C-alpha cells in the first residue's frame, strides 16, 4: 500500500504540472528525473564496483522499464478500449 501511495502522489504532481507544461514536456522531465535519481541510488550503493557493474545495472533498469511500460500499455489500452 505505501508503494502505491508514493506512485499516486507522484502521478498527482505530474498531472498538475502537465496542465501547465504539456504532457510531452512533463513526460521527458519525469524520465530525466527518474534517470538522475536512479543514477544517484546506483552510485550510492555500487561503491568501487560502479564501473564494472554499470552495464548490468543499465540492462536491468532498461528491462524493468520496458516491462513496466508494456504492462501499463496493456492495462490502460484495455481500459480505454
């Protein structure tokens, strides 16, 4: 439940911002912010292995994002017909 509360709070913010800035701009801002935050998290935990584990981390994050995006395309597509 706490995870989805965080997701919903984030989506409320992006929905408010998109009314002023437009969907495409906020979409790009969200992706940029997620990349920046995840780089911070990775570097905070990787330590001296950051260089050697970088490719594996990029592959993992890319696969996870693709899976989540695909699930939402299926789900929202089904809801919207």
